[in-house]
C-alpha cells in the first residue's frame, strides 16, 4: 500500500455493483468508482465476489485488476469464502491480499469470524497455496485474543478484526469495554507477529475512536458506509473525509 505511516484505506465497491445490478445498463460503473476513489487518495480496492454474483460479478474482478495495473502502489484485496469461489480468483489474479471470510452463500453480509479451533485443518492448505502464489492472507476474525496465535501458526500474515460489535456498541454504555476487547485482541495478534486489518460497519463517526483505541491498525476496509456517504458527498469528498478520520487518529 502507498503509505506505511498511517492506517491505509481500502474502499469496498460491492455496493456500487449492487446498485448497478438493479438494471441492465452497466451503471454505475465499479471500475469508474474504483478509479475516482484511487485518484482521491484511497490506498486500495476491496471486492467480495459471492457465488450468486448479487453484487460483484466475475468480470468485475478482472476489470478492476486491469485498472490496478495503472496504480502499482495500490493494493487489491479480494475477500470471500475460500471454500466457495474465492480461490478461483486468487489463482488467476494473484492480488496483493486474500481475505478469507467464513460466510455462507445465503448470508446477506459477513457476520462472524473464523473459529480456528475448528477451521484450522481445512484452512491451512489454502493459506499455504496463497503463500506459494505470493498472495498475502488475512483471516477475518472476531476479537478473541486467544485465537490469534493459531492464525500465525497457519501461515496467515494478517487478521482482519470484524468490527460490527464495535459499531453497534458505539452509542451504548458498552463502548469502552468493547473497545478494550478489540485492543487486547490486536495486542495479542501483534505479539504473535501478525499485522492488523479491520472492517465492517466502520463509518465517519466511529472510525477515529476505533483507531485511537486500537493502535497499530495497518488497514481498514470500508464499503457500506463509505458508498452511502458518497451518494450525498461524491466519491472524492467522501474518500478524503475518511482519510481525514484516519489522519485525526494518527495525531492523537
């Protein structure tokens, strides 16, 4: 990614594809959205191509890969369930990062992390394959400090903290205790030699406090809230607003 001195912003463009898929006109364009976000300063693009193609389609994965050839410092993060269709894309595209997510085909969105105490044996050969392809693996994880060492043993380089519980606790009395759990999980992961990503329901309100409370987050992947904000502010202003949130955290 382009700036190692701050948390990097990867824009998830799934919701652009979801809107496009309601008609047969090819609009709005996920490639154009990706380009504008990169021009505005985003550090990378994330896609989550599900088997039913309800948002990102197979062609999108390859068209965005072609776009990113013009942005050699940008990261391409392809996420999904490695036991569904993810590995097909990883083997051909060889993105910067593969984020393994344990979602079912029927889920509306990702809603939990891996239980490595159960899932480790089947994940290990796929992580090894990604490593052999030169693709970094990040495992989508709940904030459970005791599981982080297993992720490292499996060969993952990163974990992505699933932040929905942080977002839902933000306006409640549980906010500080929830943040402390994320911070403890991040410390455990870092102590085991893992790099920390984070994502899910992060927005312009809760992003800075999260990054202040969980120092050392290398990358956030943000889609739903960012694309929703872009409907009102435009892609460029929105990306810059999220980058301002990241910068504000780095100054505290």
